[in-house]
């Protein structure tokens, strides 16, 4: 099984909270891939779980690492990284 990792800076002004976290989780679930998100502090979240992502407390400007497992992991990691880097609260 393919695996891909990306480090990305959180672009949403409110961090990965409420709406941005929800949009991210929806994208992860739609991808059908296993995704983990790791905070700068080393906390790990299941990308398909809204509570898990919210618990990370990732703020604007912080780096997170995403790890994607599955076919086309590199493509999915790139798409999710672009999503996290954007201001999801502006959508």
C-alpha cells in the first residue's frame, strides 16, 4: 500500500476548528484513504474524525504533518495539503 506524507502550515485564521475541521474531515472521508494528522506537539488525529481533528488544537500558522495511506496516496496528500493551507473559513 502506498504512503505519502506532507508538512503543511494551517492557513485558516481560526485554525483547524469548527468549519475548517469539518471541511477537512469531509474531504478525508470522501477520499476513501486512511489519513493521520500530527501536530507540532506530536499529537496525532484520525483525519476522518471531527473530534480527533478538533482535539489537535492546530492554530493558524502552525505546521501539521499529514500521512495518507492507500492507492494514489501522493495525489490525495497533495489535495489535502492544499486544503489545509487555504483559508477554509473563507469558503
